[in-house]
C-alpha cells in the first residue's frame, strides 16, 4: 500500500517511520511511505496516480501561519481518489466535514490506530477499483479499444444528433458495457451482489421515478413507486402507484422470524420456518412478494403486491418523502414480478388420476 506523508517536522517524521516499520512486521498489508516535506514536492507527487492514502500536516513551514497542507487536501479531493487523514495541531482551524475518506486527527492521536484505519479502507479494495490505475480504468481501456474503436463511426456519421446528444449516448454506451464487465467474474460466472447495491441513496433523479422508495410523512410507512416509467418520464402520470413494503417485524416475514427466535416449536417446524424464510429472502417463495434487504439506514422489508394504492400527484408531493431508489437492475425484476402476479389467469384443472393413468 502506497502512503503519501506530507510533513516537515523531523521528530514527527521519525515517529511515523518507526511506527510504519513496526506496523509492517505484524501486518499482512505492507506500507510503503512516500514522504514530502514541502508544498511544491507534495504537489508534484500528485502527478503520480499510485497512492492509496495520505497523511497530511496543515502547516508545512514554521515561518508562516498559512495552512499550506490544505492546498494538498483540496488538490486530492479535486483530482484524486484515495482517503486523506489530516494529522495536525491546527485541526480546529479548518471546517471541512469528516467522511469515510476524510478524517481529522490531532497530533496526540495514536499513529498506529491511524495506520490501522487506513489499511482497513485499503482492504476494501476501493483504491484498486476507483483509483487512477484501478479496475474501472482497466475496463474503460477495454471499452475504448475493443468496443468503441469498432463502432465510433456510428456516432461520427450521425448528423441527426447534436454533439451534446452524442456525448450522452456515448456515456450510456460506455456505462452499459462497464456494467457488463462488472457483472461477470473471471470464471465467467455471475457475481453475488452486496445488499448496498440494491439501493441508490440519496436519490439521483430529480423527479419521482419507478423504483423509488418513499416514506409517508405521517405514518412513516414505506412504499415503492411502480407507476410505469414511461408515464413518469414524460410527466403524463396524474396518479402515483404505490405498493406497500411490509417491515421486517410484520407480515409473514416477521411471523417466521419471531417463530424461529422463540424456539418453542418442534425442530421440524422450526426448520420448515427457516426454509420458508430462505425462500422469501431469495424471492422464490411466492410471486406476490419481493424481498428488499436491510442495509445501513434502509430498513428493508417485503414488498406486498396485494397492497397497492393510487395517490394523486399533488398529494404524493405533499405527503411522501423519497428516501432511496432501487437499482435499475433490481427494479426490472420487481416490475416483472408485479406484472406477472396481476397477469396470471390460471387454467381449468384436469382430473390428475385420469391423466396419470393414460400415460400407461
């Protein structure tokens, strides 16, 4: 793991070096530190896209009160993609909001704790994915040379679209190919998704759209929007179709969870409840349900297609708050299941014994 350290105070630098050396002896991730002691050197180092993290002091010269290190922080935020730890005695002078990728620590913080935190981020693979030399850049190179190089004439010779429209079309083309690369493993099998990938939060689309999860401002109940996307995209919808999302402690899923937790039934009955619960989670229990996993602030739950409501647009805007969107890949499955549930007609039954006997 390549760690950029921007610090000019020699005793502190020696402490960093000693701690990293000690850390490397015990850790499965080895840290290579690149030290820069002034603003110019630090800026030049950012021309390299190889870093996985940075530890930055704010004051890089004892002869000035300027927070020069802040320039490095802002340069990384603008053009790079790796976590930053600001370790300084001047933390109180900056108002930057902390996040998963920007941490503020005073000089008296245990340095090994900082190293452990940075390594934990590194182990997620985020810099190998989104870093300037990460997996996405590799896939983008493939798309550029293997796919677009054979089809760009279609855009070059298209006189019906403006340059802006062509750019948007190319962006969608690129993203669809990128999605294809990401969905397949090296063994040409399909990847398993993490629950977080089900949701897009906060919502990105400026207006309500199919697959949006909304919460009633009064009852706090959750619902999913299943109005046809074409109506919403063209602003033709006068009503919003909502389907209830039952919470994990209610309905059939809450009943099975409670039954298993109590453990008072026979082993066979408990195993049967576990089997049903697994089927619900994998969405192969019944077509009238679709399971949404719990993740972070998203409560998850069970979409119950039997519980639908149609709300006038004006009432919807006033009474409901959009909290997330379901990823388009999952929304398609939900809409398909919803459509199938209401389109099934059934057929007359045969006399099964008669049909069975006729086979012999």
